[in-house]
């Protein structure tokens, strides 16, 4: 892990009798694209509101850029750009004029701030086109432009891919990747569109009923998703017998075309192939069996939660 820019230490948030966030300890390092995953009501938006001080915690503490005191935290929050739910824009104004309004509200005096933000999200060619004429993807881009007006070091986005068509998702993904890789922006993004997160995030946190049940890196995900190996042999019955009696492998499934799926991670593939070949069973083909992020997520939270 790199230098921590955001830490949540045993954070809880209780509303009357409802524990919306329960003892969450979360870590985001500089340069991360951190995917916060969870179904509706899991606590993702509450986490974001706690980070940005829209609500206060019941217990626990937050650390931003190494600072923990309240006055210092307020200063550090100026380094954050954020979209929670959906920002309000004026339907009869252009992208430029909408951002000009917010520059006045935020006290941003940099004359190039609007042009730079629109350029980063590829909205410089909208000219006088009114917001009400924008596609949903363009509206989402303008929301991101608003969040980066102050050139934040951390960008926090709550479900920015909701409702987008495939091309819109690709465009937003490219914008986020560019901000991260070429402009050094650390990103925390909440979503339930897991396949898309797997194409951009390098670290993940899985939320369930207010608890962070697991944090893992992209490398850890890839390792955990290797659920076994599929081999094709010339003698299925003999192969199964040898694996059970010699290699003590029990977790296997018989597929068609003389294929056997092995879900036991205690063996080494090279040793397996050697043992089978040595006993007269030819292995014609082998490949890893993997599951994607969505399947992995379901295995963590269970089918009912999903």
C-alpha cells in the first residue's frame, strides 16, 4: 500500500435504532481508484457523507492526509471533489454557464478553471447547447466537471454510472482513468455495477448491512478468483481414481468432452500433470477456472443480499 490519504477508523453512524454504518475501518492510498461495492442500503452513501462531513459519526474517527483534528480536517476537505446522488444544474444554461454559476458560489477566481474542467471531461464542444438537451452521459460528465473545478486531490463519486448506456459507461470510465493516471487524482467510487469497477479499480471494499466485510487489491481479487483448473484427459475414470487415491483431491466435477474441473487449491498443476502422465493418463489441455468480480461479490455477501 502507498501513502494513506483517507482513513476511517472504526466509524459508526446510528439513526435512532438503525445502525447505518457499523465499525467501518477503510483505507484509501494516494493514486488508488477504490471501488466501494454494495447493494442499496449497504451504507455506501452514508460512508461518503461521513467523509465529506455532511453528517457526523456516532463513533470512530476520520483521517485525511494524515490529519485528524476537526479544524485540520475541514482544511483537508477542501482537497476533495465530490458528487453525491446528483448535482443540480440549470436546464436553460450551457455547460460553461452552469459551471460559471458554481465558480461564483464557491469563490473560485481562476479564469481557466471552467475551461480546464470541461476539457478534462471532453465537454469543450458543447458551445451554447443547453443542459436540458444533454444526454445522460453528458450530464454525468458535467457533474464530474463540477467536482473537479477546485482541482481536488481526491474525487469521490456516488454511483456515477447509474442509468448510462454502454457507450456512456465507457466514456465516464475513460475520463476517470485519465484523471487518475495523468492528473494524479485519487478516486473513491461507489457502485453496484461490478463488471465496470473491475475494469478501472485497483482496490475494493465490500459493504454489507453497514459493515465493511472485506478489503482487497486487484491482485488479491485475481488470485482469489482463480477457483480451480479445468483439464482434458484421455481416460476420465482412471484420472479421477488417481486424483482421489494418489493426490487426495476430492473437490472435482466431471464435465463433457473428457473434461474435469478441479476446485481444490492444495495441489500444484505441474505436479498433477506429471503424476497423471506418469500413471498412463494423458492430459491434453489445461486452463484456469476463474470467476469475475460479480461472482466473487455474490460469494462474499450471499445470493439473498444481492
